[in-house]
C-alpha cells in the first residue's frame, strides 16, 4: 500500500547544512550563542524569517544564524574545541587497599561510594566545572535550540484495552513527562495520572501501568530521579480519583491483577536500611498479594525463599486465569525455575521446569499450555510448548532451531506460529502452519520489529516497526493481498528517503567478522570529515538492531554518521555470540568496538578526531574500557550510567544479578 510521507527535515537544519549564503567571519563569530538556550542575533537585513515545520521550529534569530552558515562553516563550529581555562577540581585520595586472592588493589576513591555532604560537594564542584566548559562551545546554543524544538513535538504510546476502557501514555508538545490517559466507551478521554502534577520538579516519571481485567482500576508505577525503586499507586478509572494505598519497596515494573479486580500480586523487597536506599543489593524478594483499599502492611506473602535470599520471583496468570505461573531466577548463578498451581488454591507451587545452563523465555499461553523460547540444545533458539495440566509436564517442539537465523520471539494462534527472526542484524517475520513455513511477511524496510501478532486463519497480522530514521509505526497486514495499513503513526514525521543505511562487516582483533549498520543522510559526503557517533552495548544477550532515537536523528541532521555494531556479548547471532563476549571473554567485546572505530575511519566515514563513542550501563563500561585502553581511538567518550567498579559492583542494588555475565571478584577464577 502506498502511503503519503511528509518530510521530517527541519528547515533550520536544512539551511544550516546546505545554505550557500556567506557572511564575513567576524559576523559569524559575533553571532555565537554564549550560553545554552541563547539565540543568535544577526544584524539588519541578514536576519531572515524561517518557515516552521510541523515537527521542529526555532526562533527567528537562531534560524537566521543557521541560514547564514555554509555546511563547512556549520560543521566547523559544531566540531570546534575550547581549551580548558582552569584545571579539574581536586579529588582527595584515600588509603584503602583490598587484597583479592593475594593481589593488592588500591581503591583511593572508596569514599565516593557514600552519599554524604563531602560527596555531594564534590559532585557539585565537578558539575559546575563541566557546565562552565560546555557552555563555551561555539555551536552549543544552536544545537540546544534544535533539540528542544525536536522534543517539543510530543509522543504517544500504544493503546492498551481493558473492559470498556483504553489506556495510553502521551507527552504533548512542551511537556516534560508523559501522562497516562484513559478513554471510556463513549469516547470521553481523561488525563488520569500526571507525574508533574505529583512532583512539579518533573524528575518523576511513569514506569509502567497495569489495568484490572474490567479496566475500572489501574495500578501505576512511578520512579523518582532515575531510581529503579518503583512506587505503585492505584486509581479508580471511573471516578478518576487516586485510591488511598501506596505500595513501596519494589523494583519490578509489573503487577498481576486477580480475575475479580479486588487486588493484585507483586514482587516486593524488604525496606532498606536508612541511608542505604540507593545502595542496598536486591535480596529476599517475596511475592505478595495486595487487596485494594488496605495498607501495604496487611499484604499477604504468597511465596518466599528465605533459604536462598538471591532468588527473584515474578507471578502471572494464564490468559484464562486458571493457572498461576511463578518464575524464579538465581541472581548469582543464573539458574531458573518455572512452577505452577491452579488459581484460587493455596499451598506450594509445582515445579514444571528447572534449568542451570539454558534460558527459557515465557512468550504466552493457551489455557494449560505454555509457549516458551529457549536456547536449550539450540544456540539460535527454538520454540516449545509445555502442557502443565499433566504431571510431569509434556513438552513438544513447535519450531526447531533455524540454521541461519536467530529466533527473537513468537506468537501462537491456533495451528499457526508467527515468528520473529534476526537475520543479518535486522528483523524478519515468518508464518508457520503446523510447523511448516507458510509465508514471509514483507517489512517496510530493514529494521526492528517490536510487538507482532496474527490470527489463527493466517489472513491478518500486525506489527510495529522502526529503524534509525523511522520512528515506530504500527501496521496491520492483509496476508492474502500483502496490503499494509498504518494503525498508529508517530507524532514526529521523518522522510526515510532522506537517509541511507549501509550494512558493513569488519574484522575484529582475532579475525571474527562483526556486522555493523552505518546510517547517514544521503547528502552527507563520505570524505572522512563527517562527525561520527559509534554506539554499542555488547552484553547480556541484548540485540542491537536498528531503532529510532531523536538524538540519533539530530546527529544525522547535523551532518553526522551513526554507526551501531552488533558486538559479541549480544544475541544477534545466537547464544554462542553472547558467550563469546562474557566472563573471561569480555575483552573480545572491547576489541570488537575498537575495530569498529578503526573500520569507520578506514572506510572514510569519519576520522578519529571527529569520532564519539557512546553507550550506557554495560555499554558505559564498554566506552570507558575502550578509551582507557586506547585514548587515541576517538575524540570523545559518552558514558551513561556505566558499570565501572568490576571488583565491587555486586555489592550494590541489582549488581548480584550481573555475576553470570561478568564473574565476581570473590571467585578466584
């Protein structure tokens, strides 16, 4: 089906990157913004009006400055360096030394683990120093204006229906945080939860929401200041009012309502010691039941394992609400267990599956049959069905391992299976009937499929799709004609024709071929002068398939190149790919990343002096390790919430759960 596309290119950036208007260097220098958010004023007739696009707009003064610059001048400003005028603030060193199996290791900054007045003062001083330096960068105000305008477009989440109600999250233009909305069968829409109204500092956000079966109540989790602690509130959908209870001290972003809607199950943790709320490691998790209208102190413990405090638990029901399904995992070993019991009954759960060396991911169910994706005897994944009504349970294989592609998920409808695969780093959707291939669903482009579904007759399907230059779009597909219909489109329109993604393969240090996607505007020259952004993760089985990011979009529009390699440690090429980058093989991931940077330079996408590395969490570790091992590999390393102290990470918050990936310093091996 042909769809009408609107250009998402900012007229301001088009001018910034393509204008041939020239001004004297002195005028350009005088027009530089002095602080983030400052606008650029040009004298007299040189300040022109700029048309606004539906997605992005900037004030006329900034737009005028942008239009006055040639592409070369604009990129030169964006890459301009400013010398440090003052030295870094001093960081006091302590004298802590640890002994790890006979090896002495100094830890002079141990004092920074404690949040006290001294640490806060140090952080404030570092932030002030950093802010003063960044504020002097010549083009910072120009870029900041564009980013603000780009985010001003708003965004809307996927609808979730329950009973006569439809729920969705939406951040309207100019708002800091998304709110939760509910629409009843008459079409009346109400803003049910506004986190900024709860906390005007706008540092609180909605983590998740779960409506009851009939939709008359909804539990909403809120997170403050980026914390992984979730606070659950309950709202009456009909009246729009918040109910009196508050559920605290849980880090799980899911709850499960009972069939009657009188309460829900959740996974709770002990209240941490005062002052250790942001440090205490996860332990002694319990499954509890909360009855609506009661205090949390009255919640009933449904399942606990005091004999093993490292076990985590989550609870759910089969779709017909006849079976409760308990999933447990050992933080330190990675061992997992699935147990069941009939809904409404009490007593012990019956174990139906235990594993210490394979992953089992529960995808769905059909009454007493559970559908699971596993890498047991199948590094690229296979789909199994487990009949839990029998004891012992009966397991049958629905889809065997594919010889070339990695199974990424499945949806079962009757005798048909709709399966998502990863092939050369992007998604493929296939339909199977009674285990035999029936058809491949054509996707709009190479990219990432999020959710997907299909009917039992094999006539209709649906999926969500995105890539580096396409914000997430939802489609329904007539499988008999192949016609796709957009059912939900992004609020930010981008024209895919403006961009191009290339897939390239490069050799790592040990000769392993690593795939990488490189995206740029079609008019960006491959002459080695473009700014490069190399983003990766490399761990925990995470798939780095092409997804949309407003930050990536800004970088592309400003003339940059975005590169995302599928490093070892992920699962793009199956479990063997993951295992070749974890534990004692972690250095492979760093070598893959360094080789990616060198490949971009060799292929003239960018140069080392114009390359930035970026990653978060495990990806933050990746960036930090890479720039320490090779300080000349890039001009900048952008580290987001990195895991850096590999000797002590397991002592804090979710750290014990990372032991199967990293190993642990208490183990000599």
